[in-house]
């Protein structure tokens, strides 16, 4: 499998390093993380201490796209001498835990992704389980075993794997995925760089411990006699036909045992193993792989494919060496369906086609509002063509000023009728002689500052002034206009005052949430046993953050992922201090595991730590492990 050198610029690497902060280190040599012990450095290296660290990585990758490679025990990986231009990720101690079943119960085993296969095989046999003995000679971890469907001695991961806990880096989703959805095949699966294995659930069988231990001894003995130790990654090429044609036999028939290209050579013990000298070159190993493939193809017409994952090599070089290319999983595959996402939506249909149809009620309202004679309402209301004007005959003294709507609008006179009398003229009901305008939209306003007599409907300008007949609705319009202007002045004053208050409050909040009021001191209480690197990482992530907006919940969650930590409380003290109060679990006893390492436990039997020595300050428990 290939993880190609993608042209990643320094700007992107610097930006993602800034986003991840102290969670990453730069230019980390990767040789120490692989069994080949050769290869260059990763531009960025991240040791994941909690699942929250994976969420942080996912959020950073959503902003800056750079290549990622996950390293387990490095037993199936070869890193280029030029290194890896991207982020290399490895999981911390939280992924090493092994949960074995109660004797006599359901034989279900849960193992973290970093749990070593030989340790898991021995512990399961010691616990009375059978089905994983083949893994005792495989130097990898459970995560890599799932990814490549590792196997040997007639068995593989498919035989016992029930489900896998995965974290999807692209989508930031954690999910349990059935083994049937992983696309497992002979030495391969559908898992890509986006899928980080967190743990695996296995179904084994109850068996005889003595028989199981005998089987372990046989496998270990065979491995030592037939396979080399030293700097290698196990079998290099996949058997062309599983159980029928062996890649090692094809190479052996060509007499290539011991064949060397500089610091890389074909093993004398097993022709499908390529050894690297101490201080050797990864490029030499790849060149030897390419040479072997060419010879086998010429002699047997068989195209060998590599089991080894090549990291940081150009695609052309890796392809010539037989590496399988990691392709993004199909968006319609069962694996993506398990996460409830689709990375490639169907773009063949236009958006309107897949939009929801409006209901008939809504369509009817739209037709009523915008079809037929419906027109937008204008602010200025002009005269209507069908305006209703009623004209009465007047006596000889008067002539009507307005006879129709057009002459009314064109006339340069007010819409009032003047009389020489000081009292308003009231039309006689039997002989009406007034012009009555029914369409109220044509009435003109009067000056609302003049007092209006409600009974006579007159405006009294002065004691000697003439009296005018006015229309009361016009006065009401004026009053509404004045009220509107008055309310607008009040509203403007309110808006100005409110804006000023809001501005002051915003300024205060900005100052309080800015680095001016930042965390400059972090005090820690109650920490004795917990992981000091994790504690220091959390402390550094808090420093410099605004006191009022610092995410104390995330910090507490990261600390509580440590097995020693029971509860965490983070308190803020103005202007720039935080107090982390840690309540740790109390160690009370210890016991020796099958790997001869001590397990320290609390009163509830929870494993708090694994140590090489014997913690004699606690009570020892015998008969377990």
C-alpha cells in the first residue's frame, strides 16, 4: 500500500502545526517507530493521548488538508529516506487496554488498537480462550492486524473479528462498525487513512489452557526456526493464490536467498523476507523489492503484490515495488454507510428536482397574491379611474370647485368650499346643495395646529376670520402624521441611546474576552500519579487563552481520560488564574500479568497502571493475570 509524497507546502504544514499547538512535534524521526528501523522524519508527529485529540486533529484537517499516516507498532511499514510530508499519528496508552471475559461467560474479548498481538494471544490462552494462538508470532498490534486482515498458520482476523471501533478523521465521527462492513479480504480491507482503529471486539472460544499453551510454543518454535529476526517487516509479498502458491517459494526457485542490493538483502532463512542492515536505507529495500518482482514476472508471469505499506515514496517508485494503492472508500460502500455520511452526493440531479414540493395551500395563496389584478401597493396613492364623485345642485350663489377627480388634482385651490357666513352651512336634507366627496383618498390635510370644533367641524383661526368647512378625516390624517414623526424622534433617540449602551457593553466584553485578560497562571492540586505529559499538555493549552472564554470542559475531559483520574474541577480566578483540582483514584493492590508486568488496581479492580517492577507498597493479588 502506498502513502505517496503529496506536494504539501510549508505554509500548510505551519498552519496545521499552529492549529494543533503542543499536541504535535516537528521533524520526528520515524525509524524508531518501525521494525525496519530505517527511513526519514515526519514533518509533524502527533501522539494521541485521548479520543478528544483525534477530534482536534479532525477539526484542524477540515481547515488545512495535509496527508496523514497512522502508525501502530510499525511492523508492516517502510518509510522513505526522505521522510513523510504530513502528519504521522500514533495512539497512546489508552489504546493498549485488553478486556477479557469472565470465566464461563460469553468469550468476547475487547482489545485496544495498540495492544500487541503476541501479548493478546498469550493472555487469551492463559485465560482459557482459544482461537488467537496464531497471533503469538506476529509482531504487530490489533489495529494494524484489522487494517490488513493479518493472519498465519491457517487463520486470520476474519475468523474471530466481530466489530471495530473506528474514528473517521474527515468527518470527526466515532462509530462501531461490523466486521462485515470493513471489506476484509486476504491481507487487505477497505480501511483508508481517514479510518483510525480505536479497538476491536473478538469472539473466541473457551478451550483448554494446557493445549493452548502447547500450541503457542509450537508456533513460536516454528517462527524462530523458519523466519529471521532483526530489521524486517515480515513477509514482503502476498501469496498469489492463498494456500496454493507461495511467494517465498517463487522467489526461492530463482535462487535469490542472500541476494543483496547495498544495505538490503533477501533473508537466508525465508526468501519472502527482506532484511535491512543497521543504519541502512529504505531506498535499498524498495529497489530490492522492485528487482524481485521483475525476476518473478519474467520467470513465472506472476505479478507479486506487496504486503508492506510504503510511506513517503513517489507513486511511480512504490508501484514498481508492488505496493497496493490506498484509494478513498466508495461513498456508497457499507463502510461509509456505517458512519451515516456520504462523501460524494449525486450531482447529476439539479437542486430544484430534489427540492421538496410546496403544498397546494401555499400554491393557492401565491396565486391569489401575485396573479390576476393583484399589483404591488405604492406609497403614493394616485386617483383611481373609477373614483366615485357625487355632485349636487348648488344655489345661484355658489359654483362647485370640483366636479371630477381630474379637475380636483389639477386645481390650484384647496379642497374646501368657502361661505361668507360665520356659521357652517348645513345642507338641507330635503334640498341638498353641497358637494360630497365620497372617495376619502382625495381629501387634503389641514394644519393640525388650529383648534377644531367637533360639533361644527370648523377651524377657528381668529375671532374675525372666515369659517371654512373642513373634512374631519383630513385632520385625523394630519394627526397621524404628526404622531408618526413624534414616535420616530423617540425611536431615534432610543436607538441612539441603546446603541451607545450596546457599544459600551460590547467593548467591555471584547476586552474581557481578549488576550488582555488571558490565563497567565495555572495551579494544579491533587496530582500525584497521573500522566505528567498529559497534565503538562493540558496546562500549556490553557495558557494564553482569554479567561472568560477558555474551554475548561474540554481540558477537564482530557484529564479525566487518564486512568488515575476520577474527577477534575477547573476554577477561574480574575484576572488571569486557573486552578485545576484533581481527585485521583486510590491504588490498593497489584498483580502480575501474563507478560510478567505488574498491574496496579484500585478498590474496584480498575487497572490504573502497568509497571515493569513490583510495587511492593501495595497488597499483592495472586492467582490472576
